[in-house]
C-alpha cells in the first residue's frame, strides 16, 4: 500500500511539473511573439477569437517568412530608389494624388526586389509583419489614404500624411541589410 501511495505521489508530481513547464513554455512563446511583432501582436489578438488562434497565425507568418528569400538591396539599387523617391516627393507639389500612387508603387517595387511577394496587400502586410512590425501602422495608413485618393476622398493634407507614412516603410526597406530575424 505504501508503494502505491508513493507511485501516486510521483505521478502527481510529474504531472504538476509537466503542467508548470507547459505554462512556462506558453508564456515564453507569447513573450517572444510580443517582442517580435510589437503592435502587430495586439492587432492580431484583436482579430481572432482566441489567443491560440492568433499566436498560431503569427507563428505561421514566421514560418512563411523563413521560406522567403529576403535579401538586402545592392548599393546601386538603393541609390536608384532613393533618387526615384526624391523625384516622387518633388512631384507631390504639383500632383499630390499621382505622387501618392507612385509612392505606393515604389514601395511595392522595393519589396519585390528585396524578395517579398507583392500580389496581395493582406499578404504583404503578413510578410512584412515579421521583420517590420513597427512600421506596419504607417504602411496601413498610407495604403488606406491611397485607396481613398483613388475615390477622390482624400484631402491634400491626407495625401501629405500618406507620403510621410510611405516614407517610413520605404526607408526601412531601403536601408535594411539583414533578413529582419
């Protein structure tokens, strides 16, 4: 009978240790995801019914990103894109709506050369979130203003803000030399 009690206590102790280990691992994963995704972590949490679903999405984004061949831009490309950005900014004075559209296209072009898929805006956001979570809010705002501009629903001040927002991601993409991991 004493042996049976000891076996039961050992089983209970092992189960307790396993439960504590599981909780610790979950908290570490959650903390790592928060650190990696920044404000995108909270945004993703708000979009899902459960933390588990949201965290699985973020992990899936990391896995997809790891399979992409993201590379830094060659120096010549960086210089060319920087010059093109300066030209777009200069055109803003005379044609703000078309300058914003050009800024959007230029950001997409830089992303493509870096190795990001660019077919779908939502997928671009998901892919960028892994290495550029801090600038995603800028990109979302710029894209929203750009879409409103195509419907003639954006003021000149809105368009100026779009340029500022696009520039935040553009500069980060232009000068980043690592894979953002």
